[in-house]
C-alpha cells in the first residue's frame, strides 16, 4: 500500500517526502479532531467493575 502511494505521488524524492509528511500530518489531525472525539463515547473506558465499598 505504501509503495503504491509513493509511486503515485508527483515529483522527486524530496517533493514526495514533503507530500507524504503532509498526508501523515493531515491524517493525524483528522483523527484527533473528528474521529476520536466522535468514537470516545462509544468506547467502554469508563465502565469499571470495582465498587467503592
């Protein structure tokens, strides 16, 4: 998959590296700003089984 993306990016190695970095940073931004906040209520992180007794 990464090889396919690399072959389809325009430019030489430096330009491809910069475009790849921008794609990675954009993906991380979208995940942290939109996907993770949306999915957080659906995940069972606050379902504890220990009682306070």
